[in-house]
């Protein structure tokens, strides 16, 4: 027996094609019988008997040919399952390719998604090798004083969080940090930087979720005495600083050492002590469009106007 493709019997395949032709002939005879109807006989009863006999014979032929085709189809075997689109490959049998090119479009989409998955795997491997080198150890954090890496779990003991915040509070004399837990274990910080600004920091364990920067004289509490973590500052300058602080949270990412991330963010935030005193390092001006330099470089902490940093 020849083999058309893996798992396909060539001889049975040719016999099945012949069986299909026989089945089509049998079905044609059934319709011919129905078309001709009762032929002229001597009596009505004779015509009915002749018609029923011919019709039964035609149906038996269809049933016999159909059974033979089913038997041969089991001998043919299944086609190879290596086809990338499985049953969708049957669309390629459509003769009207110029009007319904579904199969070619599916094949192109499948190849594209395969390439995308391959390149995404390569990119993931390369990024994991870098291990997120953007951290605040470039800002002078001593490697000797750096604590051992904490577990990457999102839940750290509250006492450990308190100790980290207290150490940071002692590091920066011009910055005061008030820690509270009004809603359970998650900490909320009210950071006061000199007489320049106040920052509300919402934390989840030792991971910073969001920050809101307001002016030193602005109200940071709601009517019931809790920290207002939703309303933004009334001043455009502090709205800008809030946007930059959110960007800083995305920049300082080191999940293995969340205490370093918090300390790095606070180090960056402390550079705003001269928000209204430092000129732009690019244009040398204090004001641009009525605003002081609101951007602080993540590495050098130098001041820039939002448009000058580009």
C-alpha cells in the first residue's frame, strides 16, 4: 500500500473516492425515481407497486454505498496533525480564494503570533538578566550599610515598616515623617519638607502606592480628621510635582529591597527643599511660564523646568 501522507492509506483513499462516486450515482437514481413517478401500468395498483419497489431498491443502493464509504473512511486513516491551524485548514479547499481569503489570513496571523511569542520570550530573558539596575544606590547609598535583601512578599511586619520609616526620618533633619494606620495594617505617611511642601504617601506594607504633593499651608485633612488622599493641590506647581513624584515611583523599582526603594524616593523628594530657590540647570532661569523648575533628575537631583528636561 502506498502512503499519501503520514497516517493516510493511498489504496483505501482511491477506493473511497470510487465509493463516493457510487454513492452520488445512487442518490441520483433516487431523485430520478421520484422525478419519473408512477409509470404507465394497466392498473393503479400496479403502478403504485412498481413505484414503491423501484424506490426501495434505490434507497437500498444508497444505504449500501454509504455503508461502504464509511468502512473505507475508517481504513484511510486520519491526516497528519502537524497542520498549524488544524480544522481551519479546510478553509483552503474553498475555490473562491479571491473573495474569501480566510485561510491565508489565518495562516499569516498564526505566523505573526508565533513570532511575537518567540521575541517576547527573548525579551523576557534579557530583562531578567538586567535585574532592574535603576535604583537609588547611585545617590550615595553605601553598599556596606545596605541591609540584606528582604523577602519579596507584599506583607512585611508592621514593626519592620516602622523601623525603616524611623531610620529615614532620622536621616533627613529638614524632613519630618508622621506615620499612621487609620485603615488597618497599611501605613500612611505625612511628609513635611521644611516650609515648602507636604506629601501624603499611601503605602501597602513597605511598597508605595501613590503620593499627593500639596503646599505647606494647604489643608491635608478631611472633615473627620483623616488624611485626604484624594483631592489634589490647588496650585499648579504642586500638581506638577505630584506628577513627577508618580513618575519617580515607577522609576525606583527594586522589589527585592523595598526599603531601598522608599529611602531612594525620600532622597529624591528631599531635593525639593529648594523648589523656589534653585534655577534650571539648562536655561538658568528661575521661572518659565510662571513656574519654577519642578523636575528633579533621578540620578543627579538637578533641577530642570518640565520643558527643559527633554
